């Protein structure tokens, strides 16, 4: 069951000037422009031509930031598609990895319909969030490595993320992953009351608490559900 994070029940974190500067660098208008661009393509995972256009555009955004871009393909569910990875290699501890991800494919209520799938909320909003986070995080020259991931095939069965995990297991790199934050459907609100839902498993509740406390500190107008 979801519960509301009560700011009056938890001490806010002391505001860190460096973190504050990173938060302030997030540009909502720039993020929304990316959402709008992504909605120009039908991004159903079986609409290979349109999905490829979105894939290449995402890759170009990552490349413009100086990230090493790869587009590993996978075959599942009767189609072949590609994930998009923009990798920042850490300046101090390159073998400690953080993943920032979201899927870029979309669908309609009919999972087999390959047209009329702009997917603004689900999940151009999250994919654009990954790109915007890449912009503000890369500018800080992170000590750890960061993999900015946009997955395909998620609406048909989480195929892209499963392919990524399998690849990490096969290469032996899975142990390098310290943390993963996945953004899904981050752009919708029916009113001016803005909420965010933080989800994880029982073992990661301490991380959820850290995220919630950070929201209370740096974005107090954001109402947090856990």
C-alpha cells in the first residue's frame, strides 16, 4: 500500500550547496521540449523504422554530452529492437556504476497497435528525464561511472531491461552496479498538486527514505508517496 511521506515526521537533510546547484540546473522547458520531440515518433517496439529514429535521436543527445554511446540490440517477443546506452566513465572510481534509466518505447491500449503511439506520459516523460539528468550530471564530472539507459521492448514484457541485465551478468559487470534509478511516467498531473511515487522492494527501503528526505529538502513543493 502506498503511503504519504509526511515531512513533519522526518527531519529534512541539511541542504548541500553542491546538490542544490545540480537541482537548480534542471530545466523544465528543456525537458518538455524533449518530451515533445519524442512524441513525434510512433515508438511501438514492432514499429522498427519509427523506433529507430527515436533511438538515433536519443543517441545523438547522449553523444552531444560527450557520452560513449552504444545501441545493443536484442530479439524477444517476435521483434528485434535496441536499447540506447550513454556511458560516463567515472573520474575516480570507474568500476562503481550508477544506472539512470527509463524506457523509450510506447503502446496504446491495444498492445498490438503499432501506430498512434506518441506515448507522451508513458514514457517520453521518463526518457526525457534520463536525458535531462544526463545534462546536469555530466556537467559535474562524476567520480563514479553513470550509465544513462533508454530501454525498448518494455511494454511487451520488460525485454530491454532484461536483456541489459543478462548482458551485465554475462560480462561479469553486474557486481559493479551500485544503484539504479528508473523513471516511468513522471510527467502527468491532473491538478496543480504534484506528486511523485517512489517504489522499490523491502530490502531497499533505506534508499527510498533517502530519496524522500532529499525531496523534502530540495523540492518541498513535491508531495512524496512511497
